[in-house]
């Protein structure tokens, strides 16, 4: 099929509306992880937010001779719910899309793979964090591998190779930027986010309309299926409050006062928002000897485009008031790090650092060997020595485990400030 392609600001557009842009153009680095898991694991699940590309990836894998079933189809869903055992009986090398809509299928799948333990028999997708679905954790423990699929990363949109940022920084290297991207171009990238259907919309208002419709759909459809929420009408308002607190320490009581909920209810609702991949709390990094730490998690949005829309920021407003850009940029870096750690060849955990002297580091990465890398984000084109104060505090606390500290900024050159401290352009993230 011939498809006319145009390009604007690094975003590709297809003029044939019958073809999915992300399917035709974008590689997904998670695909290799899924394929490897299918070779040695009985059940593999692709888990991530709705509209992040799970179905497109699943259909691509269905071309390898797999049967594709989606529980977004009402007749298929009804059959799965009415008799899970009969539904699963006889299925082999099958893809079941949006499996969280019929959680009773999981026990039937367990029985099937226990009788026939060949790897790769079931590939599931879910728009809720399947690690938090109790029935899945209990039914399929030891039988399932879960691969996360987030909205598009910048390197995927550039159709580049799998980035080696995580592996390189733990080797003490500062990767080269993948592209020159500063000022207004960086602002537009961050404001657009990574959802394929959102970035196809060129106008601010059109993208914001997509995000708001997206939230409405999730509140009305997904949340009632996965969680007991007494007041679902409060969820959109809570998400607005989360947008105000993005990049800050989580204060449940203050958030609750803004919408008339007690802190326990806010905690419950926040867990729901985390379960459907809208927000995530980043825990504080600490070593036992650090007694002056603030031990409160920070709140981040999974996607910077969603955060931009929830705050109601237009590009014109961001250009006129760059002070608004900081939390958006931090959310964008968080999202890119989340994706990069999923693709890395080593296990890496993500934390933040803040102490009672108000010194902080936006992100502290720790690998399975206990090695530490600090990453600070600055929405400015210049860097001075005092910008490294938080990184120096983490370096002192980590001792010999500290590999390096990197300050990502809106500039063009990598600058060394000490043997293990450097400033680097933002596109280093996908270099």
C-alpha cells in the first residue's frame, strides 16, 4: 500500500487515514523483549497505558501465526466472562488483548499451561499494571513474564537503534546527544508527549482535546473494571490536583483538602491512577546511614503531554513564561528514563533524593550491583557550579558506589565540572 508521508518538527504523518501511523512507521524496542520471553516463558504479558501501542504490537506479533482475540469486542468479552475454562480450552499460541477485562481467565490459563508447559503459548496485553492485579500475581506466579510498553520514546520516534544511555552512564560515560534539540524545539517535543494518536495532532488545542477525551474514557470504562472506587467523579479532579503537584513531594492531606477527600481515600485513588499508568510515585533513595533524608515519594506523570494538557498550557503560554516549563521537562525526563530502564540490559531502579538541607537530585539510579548514578534536570541554557550541590551530596553519601552525576540541560555542549560530574544536553538521553 502506498502511503504519503510528511514530516513536521520530527513528527511523521500519514495521509491515508486507514493505516495506523505507529504500526507503519515506529519500531517498538519492547518487541525484542517480548519475542525473547516467548521463547522460554509459558505466558507473556505486554502491560502499559491504554493507547500506548500494545494492540498494534500484539497484531504485529499475530502475523507470526498467532490467533488474535480482543476483549474490547463485546461478544468475545461475554464469552470469556461466562465460561473462562471453555473459552481457553483448545487455545494455543494465542493473543488475548485487554485481559484485565476478564480476570477470571487467568485461573483457566494457569490450568492450561500447567497441563501443557510449552513456552510462548499465551501472549496477553493489559491496560492496567498487571503486576498489581492480585488474581494475576497469585494465579500465574512463576509462569508469566511482564514486559512494559509505555508511550513512544523519542528514540522510537526517530527510528533509531535501541538507546544505550543506561548502560553507558553506568560505565562512567556521558553519551553524545542524538540530535541538536534546544529551545522551542525541545519545548514542543515535551508538550506533545508520546501517545501516537496525540502526537499526530499538530495543533495544541487538538492534542489537548485528545488527552481530555482519553481521561474521560478511562474514568468511565477502565477504572470501574479494575478497582472499587466509591466516587469515580472525583478521579478527574484528583488528576488535576496531581498535575499541580507533579515533580513535588506527595502530600496526601493537602491533595485531599482540595477535593474534599481524606488522605486514606486519596492514597487509594492514587494507587488506582498508578495502576492504569497515568502517574507514578518515585520513592526516595537512601542508605541506612542517611538520617537527614526526607522520606516522602515524589509524584510524576508517565507522559509529559498528558501533564501539559492537564495544566492547560499552550505553546504560546510556555514560550512567554518559561518558568512553567520546569515540571513538564522533569516529567519528560522521568518518562524517558522509565522507558530506557525497561530497555537496558541490566536491572535499574529509579529514585529521587532530598534532604533536610533542601538539597535534592531529581533522579537517582541504582543498578543490581549497588552502583549509583545521579541525574539532575535544569530547564535552562546555562549551568553553574552550584547546580551540582545535590549531586555532590549524593556522591558523598554513596561513596565508592557513586559512578557519576549528570546534569541534563537545555544547551548544546557537554561540560565537565569534575571527574565524575558533567552537564549534558537533553538529547543525551536518547543518544
